[in-house]
């Protein structure tokens, strides 16, 4: 055997001895697609958050290490009512079946930190003392029961229903690097942190009755056009994009002909929507197919308050719809002004949205 043949044989044997690469996890691949379609628009393509409505980071190691699968599944499936985070499970009116939700969890876990074993015991703290600490240290970012701010709204009923005391305590102790949520372990005493957790628990209220979801691909319920016999509404959108809630209310009071499109997931529409609004989820282009393109103004809103409604308006404009705009302040500002809404039974009151930035 000459040297070249021997070398070739050695390379062949070495190649056969090597382990083949591990096959890709199909659940992770599926979850990646679900994430790109539904989640990236607010949480960012890489999951680092804060693309829209202060959507939190899903990649912080202290979050992924301490969050149970049950907590992640509940957050995806049931959402955070009163915020821009809708419930995405089919059981509440969203587009995902349980396999999709599990795949999304697998994608979030992929390459993440090892899971922590947090203690199951409840934290023993003084909620009255915790309220003082919370108002001094936390409320500026996390808001109050009635007012959201720039960070996660910790008074959200589904969050408090599904988060353990240990999870809340660990988040306070270790923070959420690299976000603006700093570790408080060197600033607050352990008892102060326990008191804050006890105060958060004291804010828990019922999440309300979950409305029954509509059947998949259901036809429109009721008319698409509001005031179909009225004169066409006329708007001059700011920056060719935005119409204020007061302008919309004036047009409705004058019985003007228009369409109001709710860009959120149907689960959010079922819980709360502007009177006369139709469901046109940002991720479902088919929901736009039956909207008339006859000069009737189509105004879209969401909870962001601009991001998802902006996606719907952009999709309509690509189809040639000229009279389209975003309802500037969103659904929660509309509700806070006392303007007419349809609310599912027994829903807790929505907190005021974060103050608008200049």
C-alpha cells in the first residue's frame, strides 16, 4: 500500500469513527417558528425584549433559571390581561394548541441556564412594611395596582396567581441582568425582601372569568362597518399615521361611517374591546380579506399602543387601502377615559397604561 492510499484509508476510518452531529430538536425548531411569527414583534428577534410596550427580556439567565415550565406555559397560554401580552392558547381564543405552547417553551429553554431548585415554602413577611419599601424602591418602574409603568406590572392577577414566592424573591435578590432590573441583595435586607414579596401577594385579585373562545376561522360577528348609513369620517392623521382617541370619539358621536380594527389576539378582544371593533389579529392576514376598500376609514388599535396596530395598518396600506391610521393611545387609554367598551363578565379593572413619552 503506497503512502497516499494509506493516508486516504486513515482519513476514511477517522471519518467513520466520528459521531454524527446530534439531530436538531424538532420541538425547538417548531418553537423558533412560533416565536418568529408571534413573539418577536414585541420581545425582539433574539428575545432580549423592549421592542414594544416594554415587553420584558425572555433571555435573562435569572429569569430562565428560576421560571418553571408551568409558569412559562401559563404566561404564554393565558397572557397578562390589562397589558399588551395576550393569551395565545387556543383555549382562550388564541392561535396556539398545547403542542405549540410546549414547543415555544422548548425554544426559550434551548441554550439557556440550568434550572434552579427553588424552595416551595411561602415567604413569611409583613405586607405593611413591604408596601413602604415597594413604594420607595419599586413603584417607579413596576407601577401600582391601578397604574402601569415601564417595567413588568407586578400586580397583574395571572402573574401573581402563577408565580411562586420563591420566584418573586429570587427576581428581587438577583435582578434580571442585563436589563435595568438590578439585584437588590446588597441594598435591601433579607427581611425587607420578604416583606416586599408579602406585599405583592396582598395585591392579588381574581383574574376574572375566561370568556369562551370563538370557533377557529369564525365568520364576523355582526357588522364590519360602524354607522354604515352615516357620512364617511374624515381624519388628517398626525405624521400620516396617528389619529387620537378624542378624534375617534368625536367621529363616533357624529355617527360617522368607519371601521375599528382590534389588532390584538382574539383572546384580548374577547376580554375587552372598543364598542363596534372587529378582531383583526396582527398575525392573521386573512382577517383583513373582507374589509371594504371603498374610502371608509379603518382605524386600528392595540395595547402597545402603536406596534401591533402599526403592523395591521402597514399590511392594509400594502394592499392599497389609503384611508388607514393607528388609534394613537391604544385601548387602555380609551378605557381610562371612560369611552365605550365591551368587557367580559367579572373582569378586574385594567390598570392605567404607562405615561406616554414625548
